[in-house]
């Protein structure tokens, strides 16, 4: 009987000891898993913080570049206003700036004789003053737009320019070529024709038609 009791007591002691070891082992495994999870969360948080830091730096750099471009555009705008003051006062040139886009509208009579696409001598002098300013511009593209009124081309002139499309195109191309000849990088130049289809004034009046017959020189930020 004593032997059985001793055996039973021994088994209970061993079982208790083993159970304690298992509990300790389970606690260790649980703590280890929690530590691994915490380490993974910390690593993920570091990656997120690093990504946010890089994003903020990139945004700050982009904002700085945009501000520099805006300042440059504003400087060009002020230069053109000063240089073209006489023509602006006479209503022959209008200059506007909006969100980094600078547009200078030049009425056709400054640059061309009626129905002609070849730039006249006085027009070349006006354009040269513009070129002197545009040559200092960086990180911009320069778009030359040709516009007309809605009066159809008739008579002998129609043999050369069947419609206002052809006339506005020829004028825009000739201005663009002149800018290139005077040193403007042709890779930042482009020319387009709108004919009569983008008026800025009422074509039903002589004054409105005169405003619509124009060359637009537009400065845009590079993409």
C-alpha cells in the first residue's frame, strides 16, 4: 500500500512539474510571438515613416520648382509689360498671366499688311523686342497661335489662302520661324492655327474683328 501511495505521489509530482514546464514553455512561446509581432509592426512603421519623409521631400522640391517657375513667369510678364507699354496703351498688345501661363496677343496690323503672311519691317522690330525677353526664359515652351476674324477670304487672295485656316497658319509659322532665326531654341517652339474659331471679341463690329485678327505668343511651363 505504501508503495502504491509513493508511486502515485511520484507521478503527481512529475505531472505537476511537467505541467509547470509546459505552462512556462507556452508563456515563452506566446511572449516570443508577441515580440516578433511587435518587431514586425515597428519595422512596418519605420517603412511608412521613411516613405512619408521621402514623399514630403519630393513634394517640397516640387513646390519649390513650381514657385521658381511662377516667379520666372511673373518676371517675364513684368518685363513684357514694361517693354511693350506703348503698344499696350494703344490697345495693340494685351498681356495676361494666369497660373503660370503667360499670353501676349498682338493685333495683326502690327506684324502684317492686310491679307499678308509675310512679317513687315515694323513688325520685325516689335518681335525683336519680344525675342530679347524670351531668350532669358527657361523651362518654358512657347506656342505661337494664328487667329483671324470671320470674314471669308475672297478674290485673288483666295488663290494663296483659300480660307482663314491657311492665312492664320502661314502667319503663325512665319512668326515661329523668325523666333528660331533669332536664337530661340526650336525644340521649345510650336505653331498652330485657329482661323476664325477662337475669337476674343464680337465679330459683328469692326473693333471686335480687329481684336480677333491676332497672333498669340503663349509661354507655358514644361511638363
